[in-house]
C-alpha cells in the first residue's frame, strides 16, 4: 500500500502547558494519549494512543467490564461523572474501594 505511514498505536505530540509525565494520561486535541516519556512544555514526545493501562480512579467509582471510563480532568483520574470525556472502557470491573482501574483506551471524536 503506497499511502501507508504507520500503525498509529504510538504517535509523536507536542507537550502541552506544564509538560507531560511518562505513564500519565493526557487529552491532546481530541486524542487520548498515555505519555511514553516525560517531556517539558513544547517538547515533542511519544505517546500511546492504543492499549490497556492501569490508571488512577476516583475511589468511590465502581463499574462493570466494558462500561465507559471517563476522565475527570480536575482530579486527573478515571470517573463516571457526566460531562467528562470518555477515554476508554473498563477492561475489568472497577471496585469502589480501589484507587486504580484497568482501562482500554478508546478514541472518540466529538464534533
């Protein structure tokens, strides 16, 4: 295929205000990204756009497998709050007493 560029599982981005920390989730434009490396604001960095990751979760949240996992920007953690951006689906059930969860990233574009 002459027009193939790459698989897109990992892309290069410009670090937003405050920079990025390896392993943390960021929303850049409409793209959900897990930083593969740490980078200062304005530096280019590699980020994963696909995969399953352990992420911080609001302790009171419980969810079933396949339920929407939403990102609460204010606490930088997975939530079920309405109005938050869907960043993936719970790969395993999320337990209310735990502070982390397993999420499969999902890219959705809202026009």
